[in-house]
């Protein structure tokens, strides 16, 4: 069965758990319980802020390292999920439900991509 990686994209300074509506954590918990029971969710997590990150670039045969925060970037990857779905349509259904569980005033996006190859290959 194909695997799909979803990358949560957000403007890092605009998403704050302190301004989430009171039912957000309960909705998200119920969705994660459902997606796990369905055997779809393989792994998921949020990512630490870019202020704690380092970017490594390969150019002209040399590595360069840049410590965060990355002020030139407004939108960052804030989390991910690895899912096992029958097809892209199912992955998009789960992804849409995930986004819809968030507070309506947050601006988030998901990139959904199929993972190539078999697990561990």
C-alpha cells in the first residue's frame, strides 16, 4: 500500500497554541485516534522552531551552515505525518480533515506527496 508524506506549512510567527479555540486539542486528539485505529498513521510530529534549526547547503563542492531563525523565509515546515493510504484520494481526504480540525483563523497548508519505493528499501 502506498505511503504519503504530508508536510505542514505555516507562517511560523502566526500559529500560536495559546490562541487556539477551547475544542482544538479535543478535535485533534479524536482525529489522531481515528486515523491510528484505521491503520493509516505511521508517524507524526511537530517540529521545533527554526530558531533552533540549522540549514546545510551544498554549492560549488562546499558545505555551508546557516543557523536559524531564517528571517528570509516566511513559511516553514512545522510538522509532518507519514501515512499509509490506498491512494492519493484517501491521503487528501485525511489531510483535509486534519486541516479542518484547526482554528479557522490560523493559516496553514499541507503538501501531500507519495513516498517512492517500499519501506526500508
